[in-house]
C-alpha cells in the first residue's frame, strides 16, 4: 500500500507509472465521501499517455485520520507536499467537488505547479447557508448512528436521477453504496465539517491564468450548472462543458463523456 508521510499524516496514493519520468503527469483529487476509486475509469483511459496519480485526502479512503487539518487550506498544503515528495514539478490537476476546492487554491497559490486545471462538479463559493443546517443535521446523524443508516439519503446528493433509475446499473449502484457505507465515521465527520465551513475563492478566480476546464453534470443538484457558469465567467479563457445524464459524480456516472471532454481539452493544452 503506497503511502507518503507529509504534514504529520500518512497519505495514500496510487501511481500508474512511478518510474516513468517522460510522461506528463495527471493528478486526481476526489470528492467528499469517496476515494481514488472514483477515478478508476479515467486512470484506465489516460494512463497510456499520462502518468496518473490519484490520492486520498486525510481522513478519507486509506489515508490517516488526524485530529485536525481538514480545512481546505491544509488539504491544499497536503497536496503540494505530496507533489514535492513524488518529485512532480508540474501536472494537469483534476479535482472533483472537494477536490475542486483544493484545485482552485493550488491554481491561486502555486500556479507554477500546474500545466492545466480541470474542475469537475465544484464551486468557488462557500457552502450555501440554506444547505448548512441540513448538512449539520446529517453530520449529527452520522455521529450518533453511523454512515450506513444515512447512506440512502446521501446517494441522491452524489448521483443524478438517470444513474439512480437505470435498472441495468443496479449492481454499480450497490457497489458505490457499499463503498459509501464503508467510510470511517471519524474521518467522514471531520472531512464533512471541513467542506461545510470552507471559505470561498470566487474573489480570487480572476488571478488564475492556468488553462482551465470546468465540467458539470446536467443533473448535479449539489453544485448545479449556475455555479459552474459563475466560475467560467470569472476565470479568463476557461472552457465550460456539460455532461449529459450525470449528477455530482460524473466520473462514475458517465465516464466516457468525461474522458472525451478532458481528452479534447488536454489536446488543446499540449
């Protein structure tokens, strides 16, 4: 199990070509409650031409649960430390939802580390005040009952109606529900609070000069199209693409569309 000790925590990562220094690097940062596996189909698609590195944020997946450090700035420092530890000078950075919060901060604070910025199902705003009481209630339920008891309420937040209603994908849904239920309670609570309490980055987006792609599913209820469009208008020269039939986890729901959109964007960046 590959881990690296950085910022007083053990971070789990997967590297498709650890000894290949010739390929350009793609780094994948996952969304809240998930892990590296949400990018399995992207890694499989891009690994022939890119060195693909996916990692788990502290407290999630197979990374260490720490007492603190779940704010977005600390997670950003974790990510930059991971790149340094793996001797990655520059990379194409892909961030979904929470991973996108971190990706934006890297583009703002350390643009020299990026070849391109790919933001999936994310936002530059703080959490909508209207949603905060609901999410705090969810955290309280997880604390007292465990995530398994509330997982069926979380699925419609994470996935769009097309994926959830498709009878042919029943086994896939079961697989992701099981993965969701397998989260460690302590890490989930800390990570979720970090997302709820995050600060926005919108006022700083104008400083981003990295080639940027913004992607949103047309069924994404958590970070709808309007939030993606708002980032698009704020980041000069950015591209905006819509994934049809996908909710908040487009990499799983519609991987072929996501791979094609990212692939076309990367061709223009080379």
